[in-house]
C-alpha cells in the first residue's frame, strides 16, 4: 500500500511540475482544481468558481502551452514506465498438471464400411430372331435400338460378324455389317446355303464376303431429296466380292468370272430377296450387287442384274464382204 501511495504522489508531483514548467498560470489552475476540504479547493474557492477560472486560462493558452503539454506528457510516460519496471505485474502461476482435468471420454467404435451397391444393368431380352441366329449359323452381336432423323433407324439391330458354313467354317463379313436382325438372318442363310457352295466351284471354299455398305441413313443412291433407302432401315446390304480360302477374290460383277457361277448367284439372290440390283439396273450398281427385303404392295419383287460377258461389251468387227478387193500382201 505504501508503494502505491508513493507512486500516486510521484505521478501527481510530475504533473504539477510539468504544468509549472509549461505556464505559471497552469500551476494556479492545477492547485485550484485539487479538492481537499469537501467542495472547496486549497485556496478556499468553490469548485464552480475554480472551474470557470481554469476554463478561462485554458482558452487563453498560447503556442507555448502546447509545448508545455508535450513536456508534461513525456514526464508522465517516463514516470509510468519507471513504476512498471520497478513493480511489474506478476503473471499467474502455471496450472499444475492434472488439476481439474476432464475425464477422457472414449470415442465410439468406427462404423463398419458398407460397400457401395453396384447395380448390374439388365440385359435386353433377345428377340425371337436373335434366338434363331445360333452360333452354328452366324456370329452376331446384339445392338441397342438405333433411332435417327428422317425416319432412319433399326428396332432390332445386330452386328453380323461372320456366317458359319454347313461344314462349320467361319466366313467373315468384312467389315461387320449393321443390319436389322431379320435381314441379317436372311443373308446368313443365303451365304451358308447358296453362296458358299457356288463359290467352292471357283477353286476353294468360301472364306469371306466383302461388305460394301450396310446400315446408312441416306436417300436412295445417295441422291439428295430422294426417298429413304433401305440402307437407312438396316434392311439392305451391298456385296462387292467374295474371297476364297486360297486368298483369291472374285467380284460379283467381274465379266471374267465364270458366267455359270454368276448366273447361279443371281438366281439364288432373286429367290431370297425382294430387291436385287446389279449391272444395268440404274447406273449406280455397276461394280457391286445390292440386295434387300423391301416390302411392296402385292408382293412385287425387283430383280435387275445383267450377267455379262466380255464378248457382249466389246463388239467384234463385221465380216469382210465378199465383193471387197483382196488384201494386199
């Protein structure tokens, strides 16, 4: 308590000293402002009177008074710092270990991980056509329905990769043809039952069929504005050539291929398909044969495939007239 009283007296003395240095009038104001006996100060003036005198002297301060205040503030700061350095505020004692320690609450056991549920997509039910195309007839791959613009699309599409001959020999379709299932079924039976035996007469078993075009959303003969082609329905295929097991290839429209074999191929195609287009049909099928299963009124069928020989294309010279002069030796 004595130290605190001494510190208070020191601060009061410093303030009075600073005010006296700054302006003699400030000393008088400070003395008049210190209450000692009830409501009167050291000079015996009432508190309101001394406050008025202090206000008057503060108003009349000159520029020197500001310097005095600055010196007083410096003295006060120095005194306060000295007091703090002499008697520092004690820090609280460190908390003893274990005092008022909260009890350890065990964590609940980890929740067992639940594996995510994987939903296996349901495979579409095979159509009756797909069930008929067994592995001993053809190698097909079911496809999702194809929906396109301008009426194009296939309800029951498959990808025909190969046809199996009656001898269980794989006959590749290159590239694989995207077709309506019933069309792929008709082509598979035509190749294994008719085309393969006819091709064998050319020197070796049939090994592959060259697919020139299958499903394609377009007009007939790729003419802009024409009616929708059967290709746009997956109902047609264009075949260009046959490849034998010995590596030789024969185009169906090649005039140098055995004519009898080509005639048999034409007859078998026209018997199985409602449309057959080849050379001399419309000018768009001179190098391949088009077959489809287009539905027409009253079961009308179209078979236009001219089986030609080279002699029919290149005319022979006319015989020399008898009355013509003899040739010069």
